[in-house]
């Protein structure tokens, strides 16, 4: 059963690096989940899978991370009761500030 109001800390725990690794995905250094809005103004989650700067372009290529991104989207979307879409971004630490300045301090 899905939970209607789930806090971002709980959601981040559901897709934390060790859980992603257990599912056979590359483990990010950390995961940040932030409640915000999308381009229409609707509430949405912004999820950042943050990898170390030394992670190669090849390791972060879409064909290598697509299944992980979809899995994270599905898990958060289901847990939230299909209310807020999770926009998932795969970034390196140095790219995080460019993508979302307040995500650098979130977990």
C-alpha cells in the first residue's frame, strides 16, 4: 500500500546507494531527494543520484544508467501513491551545484 505523504528522507532511504548496489546498479556516492515543483507548477520530487567526479562518461552513459533511473522513478512514484512525479538526474558532485544549488546540502 502506498503512503500519501512521505518525507524526502524516507524516500532517499528507499533508493540509497547500498540498495541500488544490491539491485545490481552502480552505486552513487549519495542520493538527494528534494520536494519542489515541475515546469507546470505541480509538486514533484527532484532526485539526484550523485557520483564522484572521477566517474567516467562511459559509466554514466544513458544506456548504463537508464534501468537504474527507471527503477528509482518507479520506487518513489509508487511509495508516494502516484501523486508527485520523481524527476531523476544522474550527476557528478561538481555538476550538482549547476543542476540544483540547494541539492548540494540535501541528502
